[in-house]
DNA sequence: TTGCAGCTCGGGCAAATTTCCCAAGCCGGA
DNA sequence: TCCGGCTTGGGAAATTTGCCCGAGCTGCAA
C-alpha cells in the first residue's frame, strides 16, 4: 500500500456506468489528495484492476449487472485481506448494508450523501477506519432497535439479489444468466421469496421490493 | 431561451443524488459549450428551477423517489411546451422509454452510454432534435411500436381497470371475480396489456402502472 | 471432533398459468 | 351498410408454479 500521507490516496472506481465513473473521477480528483488510478465496469474486472494497481481504496457500486457486487467484495478480500473497500450505492436497506460489511466492506455510503461526506468516507477508509454515511447509520440504528425487522431480513443474500433483479423487470432467464445459475434455481428462489414474504402475486413482490427500498420505480 | 450559438447550452440537472449531480456537472462543464445553470434533486423542485433559470435543456433522471419523473416531464411541458428534456437514467425498458417520450421528453439516454454520447445527445436536444442512445434505439426498434400516443392511451377502459387491479396485487381469479369475468378473459387481457405496452414481465407492468400514476406504491 | 442449522444450488413432476391464435357479439362512426 | 374497435371467451402448446426432494458448503456450538 502506498504511503498515504506522502502521495495521497489512490482509488479504484468500480461502477457500470461510464459517465458516472467519469463524474466521480472528476469530483474525487478535484480534492487534491484523491487520485483515481483505475476504473472497472463490472465485478469480474474489479479484482484484476485491484491487483494491477493496488489502490488504497476501492470505491464500488454493489448494484451492478451480472455478478453481485457482494461477490466482488468477497473476491477481492479473499485474495487481498488488506484491501479497503467503500461501498457506494443508491441502495439503503439495512440487510444490504449488513451483507456488505460482513462480506468485508470497510465503509458504506449512499449516493444521497453530500460529496463531502463521500470523500471523507474515502479518507476514513484509507486510514483503516470504518465509515458510513449518516443515513446508513440511522438505518442500522433503527434496524437494531426494531424487534420485528424488515421483511427483507428473512431473506438470504441470494434471495435479495434475485428479488432486486426480478422487481427491476428482469425475466427468470435473464436473472439466471446474470448470476450464472440455472433457470430452475432462479425459479425456486422466486417461489421461496414469495412464500417467505407472504406475497401471493408477482405484483405484490414488486411492491414489497419497492416499499423496502430495494427497487426504485 | 438563450442564444445557443453565442452563449453555449444551459442545462438544468435533475437527479436525486448530490454527488452524481456534481459528477455530471463537471463532465458537462468540461465540454466548454455546456453550462449547468441549476440543479434539482426531486421532481417537485424541477419545475421551479426550470422557471427560474429557463435552461436550454433539462437533463433528468426519471428514477427518483417519490413523485414520478414522468410527472415532472409532463409538469414542465404542460407549462412550457418549448422545454427540451433529456431523460438520463439507468433504466432501459421499452415501456419506460415510450412513456417518457409520450410524456414530452425530447431524448432518452442510458447511463451505460459513453460520456461523449451523452453530451452529443444534449447538443442534439438543444437544437430541437430528438435524441436517444444506441441501446435505446435498438430496444425501441425491436419493440416496433406505433409511435403515437401515451402508453396508457393504447389501452381500453377494461384493460386499464385490469392493469390497475393487477398492479395493486390482485390475482387473476380475484380480478375475474371483481369484474364478473371469466378467468380466461382476464388472462387474455393480461396478455394483451403486456403486448400493447411492450412489458416483458409482470414486474415491468407494475412499474409501468406505477410510473403512469395508475397505482401508488 | 462431531453434529446441527442454514444457505445455496438444482432435479422432478403435477397443476396452473401464460402465450398466442381464433371467433363472435356489440357499438359508434364513415 | 360496412369497417374497426372493444369486449368476451375457447383451444392448445409452451412455460411457470408449487412443493418436495437431496447434496454440498459454511459457520457455530457442544
């Protein structure tokens, strides 16, 4: 890892939208101490870029098409346990946050955060601290207090990922392709999710995902 | 409207994520001819900002929480028919694209597009042309729809009623009972609605109903 | 160490639904 | 009158659902 104090903080940006990456890059580099040394637009490339550039911090959006971003976190951390990963996404569900941290993320900030909060989170993570935006802290706090958690708490990581894609409009085959699963498995998850959540209709599932903040409409 | 040739193109950015807005701002302003004169983070503020700054182009993400971005498009266009609105979002469902254009958008580009495609789309829209990214053009082409009318305008009264109940979470049998129809008829309507709107999954149908204000979630 | 529990992944198979194509009655407009 | 549209449903093939099953894996606890 580089000497942060002397050279600033090197950042690997992982997001599937080119213009979004370019925007972040400009925002971060305007800070002076942050340098984007590489970009990746999918989870598969993320580790390669990480290895090639050894960045101080990986800033990564977990809602990418294809393999789950959580997968990417585990992937990187498994092979480089010292990696610092800051999850940066539009999602703000407690289950997702918890999943990200237990996958090995060092921080979690939402895109609703002020830019200053984001860059400060990057600096914190680079120092080895844990970081999260205020809204995330609030959500985790509420979550830990409520005895009956969100419906989503009943769901496993895979189930949540499949629910998100399904509610986003993806077909069963598309989800199977994205996640490299058999159609049958996705169908089974679909059924399991319905029984676990009590949804009797696909429409109810979509509404559930929307009210839980898993999907935006 | 400003003199585009002399002053460049003034842009109003509407997106609910502050850092995303700031990123776009920097990308756009690095172009020289594009100037972000205002930002808004929700549909409600968008029209106020539009009126206050009279931008050449509104660049707007329709996937905002709360009120529909489509509503914002209609809102602006109803009161300022000369407004040029470029939808810029991560969604690429044919129904959404159609809904956006029939709501009065001048262009539709996805966030998967190259930054150069986005800025070119802004310039096209500023000239009064229609613009869309390549992926959107492909999706629309495959969808091969009749370019007239709002998505809901294609639907008959019965179809809209069935869509509303379906999106509200009712099963096919429940709808049949409510409306005193055979299950078969409701199934046929369900299928017809999907083909007419271009929705490929039930989830897309629910999203469509929600974005059109047919259902609230 | 063993064992249990829970997640993940998929096969199987009957029942149900979806997907299309079709027909017929009704009604309003040219 | 005829055309076009909405509404209502049948039929048959294709697909999905509902539910049950087992197997591999991981973490955790005794």
